[in-house]
């Protein structure tokens, strides 16, 4: 069984490193012209999946700020959970990196909204808040160890794909040039 555990830990570590590289490089292959909702499947736990639909309607700047804040809070919460529940050193390190990066993005976004006198429309973030709650429930239920590590990495892949799609569409809909610039810089 030790061999299987080591193999699982290696796979989780490889996935985390691949995910970190993918987050840094961005997703150049994503279609940025899609006007409809995009479905993404989230394999957060063994045998479970949650369908996520990215909002298709036109987004206001206030809605964009709210959705970005909710996505960042979800990443911070999941990363904090992973820093205590993950057993792979690479997954724990990745989780700490996610907490650091998303805390900075959350603070920068809040500061920009304040500077622009835009109050985020929190009702627009309902789908992301739902996704965050689903991810938290899955991660809470996952047993500490390889099962948790795998669930966390899978949730990170699905969540980042979902948010990247939302950011790409929001770039074309944002009215404020500073917000558009912030969205572009958030992609990598």
C-alpha cells in the first residue's frame, strides 16, 4: 500500500506543479468570443461533479468587482483549508501560494473599487458563492491525505478554468479602463 500512496502523492504533486504553471502562463487557447454560458465540470471529489455555468448576461463593473471578490475569497478559504489538511508538501506549498496571490488580488480589487467609487453588486456573485460553498463542502468531507490533496487540486483546476472564462468575458464588458487593465493582468 505504501507504493500506491507514494504513487498517489507523486500524481498529486505533478498535478499541482502543472496547475501552478498553467495559472502563470494563462490559457491562450480559450475562446474569448463566446457570448453564451460556458459549462465546466468540476471533479472535486471521487465520482462527484458539479456543473458550473459562467454568467452569460452583460456584466456591469459593480457585478464584475463582486464576482472577482467572491472568486478570490473562495480561493483563499480553500487554500487555508489545504494548508492544514493536505499531506503532500507540494500541495501545501501550492495552497499557500494561492492564499498569497488571491489575498493580493482581493485587496487590489477592493482598493480599485473604492478608488473608482464602485460598490460591488454582491447579488451578481451568487453562482460563484455557490461554487465556493460546494467546493468547501467537498474539501471538508474529503479525508486528510491523498484523497484531500486530489480533491483540492481538481477543484483548483476547475475553479481557475471557470474564473478565467468569466474574466475573459468581463474584459470585453467592463466600462472602466482601469478595471479592464486589472482583468487583463489577472489572467496569468
